[in-house]
C-alpha cells in the first residue's frame, strides 16, 4: 500500500521514517516546516521561533535524541518573566516572592479565593484563568501575556485546548513561592535538550537522511482527488498516485485542494473561519561573549513588540562565533495588521530599541541583525473553534484523508506531540492491517 505524505515538516518526516512504502511531497526546496534554522556570519538561529527538545514521553524523547546522536547538549532551564522591571521566576506562580509586596498579596489571596470558590465551568479562556488562578495572577501576568502572544482577546477564546497545557499548581507551592521557598513548576521542561551544532535544523537533517530517497521536493499540491480506489495528487505540472493520503499541511489548504470533490459549503466556510497567528523572528548577534544566564524571557508589556526573547547561545556555544552571543526575539502578528505592514528594517530597529530600553541588551553591542516572517505559526482557539473543527474533521474522516501535525490537525502541538501523534497513527495502521 503506497502512502502519500503531504508536507515535509517534523510530522511528515517522522511519518516517512516510520512508514516503509511512502513518498513525501514537500513544496519547498528544503524540508523542516516550523523547524528551520538559519546560519549566517557564524551564527545559527531557529527562524520560526526558538525551539527546545523536551517531553514527558520517554519513547518520543528517545526517538528524537537517537536521531541527533552525539550532536546534543542537555540544559537546565533558567527562565524569567519581565514584570515591572523585575526578573520573576517562570512560571509566574513560582516566582511570587520577587513581586512587590502588594502584588504578592493580591496573587496569593486571589489564588486562595479561587480555590475556595472552585468553579469548573468557564465560558471562555479569560474566565478559566480567573477560575483557576484568581484575579491577581490572571490580571497581572496570565491575561496580558496570553493576549499579547495570541493577538486575541482571552474573553473570545475557548477552553478546549488548555487541559494539560496550563497546569494549576498546588496551593502549597504558591504559598512557598510567596514566602521565598524555592519551588519548580512545569517540571517536564526543567531540563531540555538542544542540538549542539546546526540549530533545530540538525534534527530535520537527521530525519531526512533516514528517509532513504522517499522525499520529492519542489512539489506544491494544487489539487487532490479520488480516481476509483486511488488518490491523485497534482502540482499542476505533475501527478502522483497513492492508496492512502496523510496531509500535514494547513487544513484549509487541504480543503481548498479538494476542488474536484464535492466539499460541502459549510465545511469550506468552517475552514476559512479558522484563526491563526503569524510570527516575526528578529535574530540578533551581540559582540559580547556572555550576555546573561537565561534560557528565555517572557515579556507581557505592551510597550515592547516581542512577547518572548530566547538566548540560543546559552543552549550551545556552537551557535555563535567565539566571543559573541545571540538572541531571538519573537513577535506575533496577523496578516494585514500594523506590525505586518512595518518594513523589515523598521522592525529590527524597533526590536533592538525595545530590548535596549528594557535593559536586556546594549544596542551598541549588536553586530548582526536579520529577521524572518512565518505565516503559519500559532493556532488561535476562538469561540467557534470546536464547531468549525467538528465540521471539518467529520468531512475529512468521511473522505478517508488523515491529518497530522500542528496546522493539519489545527491544534497547538509542541514538537513532542507531533512526533507522538505520528507514532500513534503508524501503530494504529499497522495493528489494523495485522488484524
């Protein structure tokens, strides 16, 4: 049975590693999707946002690390939140002792009150944050930061995605944190891995090497249709025939490609109602060997374009030239908005000035600067999300088209979840064939 895999990102390449009789179609000249790296002037940056490798899933972690071999380093997370000019430990509820006293009191009392009046029902994400963290932690950090990264009102977002992504800490940890007793949150990412050389693209290259000539690059899928018991995939210039289709590209492009099939109008409408964010990654090289000891820094302040700043040369010294360090600043935007309309040079200058004003860098030390724009970066879970996805998934299931990956499933999946979903899919298919 020949399987056609559409899209050569992390999910597609994992599938191609696990499925013997398959062909992977990638529209670009290079694979990688969101896991791409840029090497220039001795610097290596992940240009669709900073990536790290971590997972509670040991099988997935072993799969990734085995591909990297000895090209890997292990790091201990040292992450902060910039709050009122202070570096507060991440996650926020584990760094309460670093807040001003009145803010600390508001966070602790709000958390206790939310626990005493526990309400499991929430009509939207904002209400969910209030229910689970109280007004102090929610108003001071969680709501401002989430509305900045999602570029969307938390009151207009649903809650179906939050389970497991935003764990609620034990009350004892919050009290210890407020009193200055060290606690750790999100312990599954307390230690993480990163390629020593080559950035996250090193993982992509390793997966490509194991695909044994299964990849067809420069093939952009324009149409997808049934011909008796086969699927025909066309680029407009060339056609390929498969028994099974696994699509990892954005789900709305899958629906659009099915133009020869009878796609119900409500399914088309649902696909084009889906919301997503785009990402600008500003990459800076600094003429200093040691800028700080941070892994990454969250910035909820609206007077700074970037919502997160990562320090990849603290992951591996090999991603910057000797005597220099590097920074990745991430800025979310929507196509056509004010940030999107800014010229690249203006965005770089604004980012450098923002980080200088926040005392994160000295702008006089910037020796390299560039940026990249990523159209499809974050899935936005608006209030219509569940209804739209139900319509789309029911239709694709009926068509027997399998969707895997962040934008194909249209779910906010981390790298490890993409690998896990690919593994589970292949396992299910193997079991069904054996049966």
